[in-house]
C-alpha cells in the first residue's frame, strides 16, 4: 500500500473558502493539547458534548474528529464501510472472502471490519431457526516482498509470527492465513522463482515502471492465492488517500482512458473480483482508529525506490496539498469518480440480485445490456483497458510472440516496462510469469480486436 500524507494541524486549514464544500469530512489529528482547547464551551469551560451522540466525554478523553467522541468516530468509519459493502453487493452469504493484509492501517481496519461482519453474521445464524443462509468465509493473504526490500531472516520470522497472532485473535470464525513469497508467481516447475524475478526486475530500467510492475506481480500473487483456495472476492484496503495518489500518477503516465476502472468500489476484470470497501476513508482516519482501538500494524521495510519516480513525486505533491487543506485527497477522488465507469465495475445482476435489499436492486444493472456487452481488451502488464487508438495500433503487426506481447501492452507500460532493444525484450519476456504468457499465447489479434 502506498504511503500517504497527513492532515494539517493548523487552523488555517479549516477556512470555509478552502474546504471545497467538504468541510464536514475534514479530518483532525488526535491532539490532546488542541482538543483540550477546542472542547471547552464558550461559557463555563466544561467539555463540549459529542457532536453526534450528545454525550459529554469522560474525564481524560478528547474529541477525535469534528467534535465526535471515540465511540461515534468508530461508528462513523464502520458506517462508511458497511454502506460501501451493502450498496455494491461486495459480500454475499455464499462468498468466501480473501482479505489482502499488508500490515498498514488500511488493510488492518479492513480485516477488522470484515471480521466484525462475519461475527455478527455468525451470531444471527446461531439465533435463526431456519438457518437458511450460510455465513461467508474469510481468509487472509500476505504477500512477502522481502526479496525487494532485503529484510533479515530473523526480522521476517518475527513479522510472520506477528501476522499469525493478529489473525488468530480474530474469533469467533476460523480464518485461514496464506503467506506467499512474491517470487512464487514467477516459478515454473523446478526453476527458481527468485532468480527469474531478479532477472525480470533488472531488465526494467525505469524506476516508475519497476514499481508498477512489482505492484502488478503482487496482485497476481493475491489472485493465485484466491484461485488456488476457492475464494470468490478479494478485499483490498485501499482508501481515498491511496486512490488520490493513483489518480494523479495515472494521469501523468498517460493512463487517463483506464483511470475510471481504478477508482470504483468494484473491479471485476480479474478472475477473482476485487472490492474496495474503505474507498471513502482517509489514511489519517484509519490510522487514528488503529490507535484508538489498539489495532496493531506492522512497520515493514519499504521497497528500495528512486525519489525521482513518478509515484514518489506524486506522493510528495499530494502530501503538500494535504498539508494546505485536508480535503484535497477527497476532492481528487470525488472529481475522478465522475468519470464513466466500465462495465466490469459492477457485478452482474443475476448473480447477486437475491442477496441485496429490494430498495437497492435498482442500483445494479446487468452488465450485458446496452453497449457494455463488448469485451474489453486489457494490457498484459497492468490490466488497464486498452483505448481505441491502442487497439487500432494492433493492425498490421506480425504474429510473432514478441509482437503479440507488445501489441497487447498499453502505451504507458510499453514505455516504462518493456526493454527497448529486441534482444533484451525477448530475454525479458522469457522470464515472465506463466499466467501472463499463457493469457497472451492463447489469444489471437483477431480475438483481441473484438470489443
């Protein structure tokens, strides 16, 4: 998960003319000194009542967000999560959910909230006489990227034990834990996945391309875990802060056409659909909840990356904007979500219709209706939908394996990931994960052009 900027602690961030109409959502840092000043009433100096429940805070406690007490703040975040899940049919009783856990506040809160949903479902199922609907299953996946961050073996063992302790503490409800090294996705029979992955990464000279390629390999690892173990949904802890950075970086990389696919609640272009139930939350809010509830997070070594990569430059830029006005991240996401989503950004009605309330069924449209029945063609490396111009460029290219790969690649990945020299390109393609090569080898250009 990308690192995210923090909210400003100064009073000028609260000016109405800078809030962009989102003043009610602007987060405040958990600061005892400032809360003790702002929580006084104008008259007698008593602690102000909670803006939501109206109760006075207990001695030694403080308001944490827009005048809310800790309990109401937690309900506020869980309400966002539950609304996203219910209105987008993210979890049904027959599902088997895989939660991607990275150790950060986003994935930690997502795991906690999914556990609480499962716990309540189990309680309802036990109390029900008919017990007609099953309770969805939950698993946890952790992708070990230590090959790119060079974590010492004793430290890695400590991290694994910590993750197992976190997962085992989430009771009732059994949760399988899957820990997979990222190099496993590159393994082919007896070949060493570590060697193949290192050769792949060494072939990518662009710092931004290397970071994006690692992200894609991480997603392939999660998909492999989900497919091998029968999971039906993959929950990612991405939040507004992460998505805001992706919106700007994707624009800079020239991925504007595919951008709407990455900012929605549902992404069903993968074999196991990906859902983002924390899309409306900020990193500061999630970090504060972890602090208040004592939810342990992991401080993992970051990938070695260049400070001049697009992703790092955009992250620094958004952090500075966030310091100026804490509503910036939400403003960016709200602007991007006005773009028209793709057909795969909604679940098919006839599969999930029976599990959602009748008042919400009108929100779910069959993705096979209208003009959305035309199949999208996806980039081999980033799974971005290819634009009309990129599909047009496929015409006239020969049918060699190298040409097939380059034709099925978006312009951004072609520039940032693929080696420029023909010999280096063939060497690079020979070490790609089998799941990527199989997808390209099994398709022809004529089938690719059907949209």
